[in-house]
């Protein structure tokens, strides 16, 4: 009698990032710092215009929501259901945050949840121990250092749904053109608004490079700061914590303890005074009929997972 055996589980890793792609990672990380070097003398010399401020803010909100609502709460955790148009729109907006192709982003984040603050977590700040020196090293690793590792998380194991969606496969392949558009596109808007090369350069620096850097470091702080310090009112199997000073800039992602206690919840800030902009956007999309089956937290669920 033949006995069927279950297929062997897919490995956690899927080889190493090609050298050209790895150099692109360095470029994406370093370009905003180059923008900062240009921005300081620009700010000192002729300041920043209201148009630059508004354009930078608009690009920041749009791309941060692309990460929080799109890449994170929708594509990674399936906190709600969306039709094709919204799905493609969120994939594009998330890609404009310049944090990597959608397949890699989703696979790495699901791996983070599978092994959170344990061996296998790609970016735990507790990786090297609990001494001050180890935590300082861990902070660097969780915030930025882990991206400099060439090992690739296996998308076949952690993101098969992304691989199976032809629209998302296209979005994955178009990451570089979308990243260039995100950084350089504001220069065109600045030129149209001002009619000058100076306006184009200023928009490129502020709404392009500086904005991408802000989105990067606020997002990365959720990996680093929110696993080191903060409050933990809900039971989670890791050290994810709420860090209120980051809540608005991160669009609600810094209410990280509830997220790890209940990962599919569409709302992360559930207690009084916890502003969660991403959850409010999802609520608005639901009211407009653009998304459905939203996984809102219930009082019963919150009572079960709250610390005694």
C-alpha cells in the first residue's frame, strides 16, 4: 500500500540578491542622504516655498498610505478585500514609497511575523542579545542593516498569492520605473507650478529625495524603535510595543503592540486617543464601497487579548 507524503516545506530563503539589484538597494538608501546635503544649503540660502511644503506633504501622505494601507494591511495581512482597480492602485502607491518590489516586501514582512523576535526574523533588534552594546547593534540591524544582507526571503513560501496575481507580478517588475517616477516626478510638478528650473530642483530635493528619506526612516522605525521601547497593553508572543510619538507620522503603524497581538486587524490604534490615520482611510474606502470585508477589531476580541 502506498503512503502519500506531504510535500517538503519551502525553504525560508531563496538564494541571494543579484549584485546589480543589491547595488540598487544601496542607491535607494543613500540617495535621500545626498538630497539632504543639497537641501541644507538650499534652506540656508533661499529657504523653502509653501509650494514645496505642500507638495512634500502630499507626496509623503500618499506614499506612506501606500505602504500602510496597501503593502502592509492589505497585501501582507489581508485586513480587507478590494477589487482589481483598488488593488492595482495600492500596489502602485506602495511601490512609490521606494521600499522595494511588492513581492519582496510582503514576503519579508510575513517572515517577520512568522519568526518575530526569534531566529529567522529578518529584522529583530533583539538578535544580538540584551546588553547595551548588543541592543545598539540590534537597533542598527533592525532599522537599516538587515537590508544590506543579500539573502532573499522565499516568495514561494511567504507570498504565493502575490506571485499568483498577474497584476501584482507586473507591479513587482515595474518597481524601478515607479521608484524613478516617485523621486523625479515632483520635479515636473515643481516646474509646472513655478515655471523655473529652480522650482523643479527644489521640488526634486524636498518632495522627491527628502520625502522618500522621511518615509523610509519613519517606516523603518516601526521595525526598530517599536520592538525596543513602548507600552504593551495586549498579549503578543514578541516584544512589539506602542510608541505614541511615531503614531501620526507612521499613519498609525506605531500602535505596534495590537498589530502583533492581532495581525489581521484593520485598525492598530484601538484605545482612546490613539490616532490611526490608515484605519480611517480604510473606513472611508469602505463607506465609498471601494473595499469590503474589513476586519475591524471587536470588543470581545480585544478583551481576550488584552493583558490582565
